[in-house]
C-alpha cells in the first residue's frame, strides 16, 4: 500500500493563463465608452466650455457661467443613461453614443427642470454668500450657506441619477428619496462632492483637456454610488 502511495501521480497545478479575450474586450469597452461620453458631454455643453476657454478668470464671472451651466443637468442624465447601458451590456457589446443620445432625449423633460431648479438654488445661495461675507455674523452664516450649497449639489446629482435609474417613479418621489439618501448616505455625498470638485478643477484649469479626460470615469463612480444607494433603499423598503 505504501509503495502504491509513493507512485501515485500528483495532480498538475494549473498555470495562470492571464486575462482572456472577454476581459480585454470589457476593458476596451469601458475605455471606449468613457471617451465617447466625454466627447458627448463636451458637445452638449459647448457654450460653457467655450466661455471657460475664453475668460481668464471664470470664478470672478461665476453668475455668467452659472447661467451657461443649465445644459449640464440633461447631459449628466444622458451620461448616467450611458453608464446604465454599459452595466447592462453583455460582453464587449457597448453602444455608449446611442445610449447617451437616447438618454438625453428620454430624460430631458425631467432633467432640465431639475437642473434649472438647482441652478436657481445655487445662484440664490451664491448671492447670499457674497452679501453675508461683509456682515458681522459672517462667521456663522458663511458655513451654513456653504453647507446648503453642497446639499443642493448633492441632491441635484442624486435626483438626476434617480431619474435614470427609476424612470417610472415621479420626480417628486425621487426628490424626497434623494433628500433622504443624501443625509442617510452622507459618506457617498462626501465622495460625490470630492469627485465633482476634481472634475470642476480639471475643467477650470484646462477646459478642453479636462473634459476630454476627466469626467466620465469619475462620473461613473458617482453614478455607481447613487445606484447602490437607491438599490439599498428599495431593498430596505
């Protein structure tokens, strides 16, 4: 018996053969989708990018650029639609351009008013922030207004994601859920602010190069976090 055990052939170890064709196809599919979404975002927000490229100090002229940013919300919803299509695509079959254009068309009726409301809220709070800076109570009011500004941005982005993820749900219900999720999942809201801050910084420094490279991968992470938050809320309910 012992001799039989000694001559037993040991099983060969399987060698790691590296990533297959499907893995590379998925990677290149993501890269192609991100580049396509960046180009489409640039085209959808061409007036804003043109203004950023021509004005030396965009921060000083923030009301003007805030008006130009009314095109951002529908394009963000379209980008989220492209990411949703990318997630649902089987294998390397990715059609981000068609998904972006279809999402822009389908969500514009709801995303555009949400974007206008966000722009109005940011503009109102921005004017208040400029006024209270010279007031004696600035040390108290400025942080409160800054917190309100961040809340408006977080809720607006979450609403846009909800419009894409839950097209059958009313905008009012999505707004209520977004308010709840922005507070309940505060760490995701903080991550969204960081990601949006990186995108804004890249676009302000180099408008064309920043839009060509930065937005889509960071927006994909932001959208994934929002999708997780909505899915978790639906499961809890």
